[in-house]
């Protein structure tokens, strides 16, 4: 849905935006851009510090139990038989979706033509219709994007901004079949959506490992540029990893950069390595002005598949987005601060009250320098460790606090975003 792009990138809704104030301690230099921990959806109460403050977002669900209205209450009246009143409650009983992961040998490097032939039937075009009110009149607009099949029974992965606000979603296959698709769920903050079509025996893509990439690795994208040039292949290389990109709505995403041509209509499509594995979802292209009229060639971005697949699995199997978190907002320690003697690492800006980090003893203005004995340089690595450890896992943090070094063990918690289509 590229007609929603503003200010240099494809954009999408986010519930909240980080708030940043001038860094006052321990230095007067401007604070480096803040990178929020894996995005979550509501703002919990956080402890304040004298350092920079950002809104740390999280979403919690509470189960509240109670007894109501005389269920199973027995009473007597003189000379009469006992009477029982029964209240009826409903308990949901649904079949859980389970994704069986099967290993596929992808040890052989392929040509671009072989990657295309192997995967073009696993990619789809997506067309949506959106009804809007314009000066009291309803108008229906069409938008287009791309996607790819991740299960043989019709689950499809794409960008959320491709299907955002859509009244209807149509999926087109390479051989001409079309299906009406249901929006199963989405994570707006990470621009990921899961669709479902009623089909069996489909050929899903092979999922790769986006953590196992190097700058310079060759990649190809298959998508529908301009919404008209369906099932086009473009090729290039990985230009950079772990780019912290600020989108037009103020949210920040950790993306891969590629010089593979990414144009309007490519959004939501698969980015493949040369072993035929999906390693990213194309979702943005750099533009020279806010209107997006003069796009800059060879600068495109993609969501790492490891993050996107984790979100998709949670939506399909649990019905909600499950995100591991420790309850902090962090930023990288910039070189200007390292020049004053601070170590590199992830500087804690704020701590969620009652969150895993606070319970473990982490404080605002701490700098996380090592995890499990391994040195980290900032937000990106901290986020990766949290994701890999998962809910219930533990991280052994080495923390720099006002000239002292501490060892803190934090148990990773879970946030939930119930967001069904």
C-alpha cells in the first residue's frame, strides 16, 4: 500500500511514539537516538530518573475470576421439596493451530533463475479495496502489494501496511487463481501481517536464518512492483545489517538494507538468499523528500525473517502476538560518550515498574556491556539475545553503574498483543 508512504519510507500505524528529552547527565552532549526494546502496545507506568526519559511500552492481560448470581444455590421452603437453580456458562473449545517445521536441504547455491523458478509459485500478489469518506461521499480505493505462502494450507505473510484498513483482500497466484483472504492477525509496530486463504496442497517458501547473513551476500526479491508488473524478480546484495530506521510516524525499526530494487507494490514480498531461502520481507524504499516523489535508487529495506516468523508463529498458534521483553528502553552509547570514559553497550533510559528488569535490580542510567560474558555494542544485540532466549529464559547481564561493574540475572517476561483481523 505504497500510497500511504510519507517522509522517506512506507509507513504504518503505531499505537505510541517514543518520547525523548535532552540528555542532562552525565554529559551535555545530545543523546543518541533512542532504540526501544521489541515494540509493544500500551504504556505502562515507569520509574523516573534524572537521565533521558522515554515512554516504555507494554501490554498486559489480566484474568479476573469471580462468582456471580446463585449458581448451584440450594434452598428450602416449608413443606416443599428442595429446588436447584442452575446458571449456565460457556467454555471455548477450539482446535489449536500447530505449525510443523520440516527441514529442507538448501546446501546448494542457486542462480537467480533457479531461485525464481523454485519460488515464484510460492509468492502472491495482494490487492485490497478500502472505503473512505470524502466530504460525505464514500469512495472505494484499490491498493496492491506482495506476499508469500508460509504453510501448505494457505497462511500467507505480508506487511501490515499492505492490508491496513482493507475492506476486502484478494490474493492472486502465479498461475492465475485468485482467493479471498482473511486477515488473521497483525503486529502494526513491526509491520507484519498474517493472511489465510482456503486452499490446500500449496507450496510454501523455505524459511532461512536472517542472523546468518553478511554484508555483500547476494539476494533477489520477487514481487509486484507498481501493482502491475506481477511476479517480477530484482537482484542485488545485502548493503547493511541492523539499520535503525525511523519511519514517518516516528517509530523505529531494525531493518536490513539492500540495493535490490524495491518499488511501490513490492512491499510484503519475499527477499531470498541464493540458496532459495526467505531471509526478509521487503517493506520500504528510501526517498529524497517527504512526498516520496523523487525516490533514491538502490536503497531498500527489509524486515529480518527471524523476527517476522516469530510474530507469525505466535499469531497462527496462539491467536496473539507474544513478545519476550525485560521492561527497559535503551539507546546505544555513542562515541561522544565513550570519549568521556563510558563503555560501549546498551544504555538504560527507563525501567518499567514491576517489569522483569526492575525485579532483577536494573536501573535507569545503567549500561549493559556484556550478556553471558559476550560483549555487546548496543540495542540490536540486546534485542537479539532477548528474542533468542525467549519467554522464561534468563540473561546474565554485566552492568556498568556509576563506575562500578555489577552482575545481574534477569528472567525474560512476555507481553501480549491481541490483534485479530
